[in-house]
C-alpha cells in the first residue's frame, strides 16, 4: 500500500506542477515530484513504526 501511494503521489504532483502551477522545466518537475513522493514514503514509514512501538510489537 505504501508503494502505491508513493507512486500516485509522484504522478499527482507531477501533473500539478505541469498543469496547475505551470512549471515548464522537466528537471524541476522531477525534483519536486520525487521529493513529494519520498516525503510521503518516509512519513508513512515513521507513522507505522510509531504505531508498532506503541502497541508493543517487536
């Protein structure tokens, strides 16, 4: 689930940058999209780790 959400985030942010914001540079789109996707991936990983730690799972 985490990987699917990351891929969807990448595509959505890419389209937002290209269509809504109007960024024409492919490199900037790539950096912003990858940054958002990695951020979502890390956020979900940290949240899951904290949930496991609170519930006492190894």
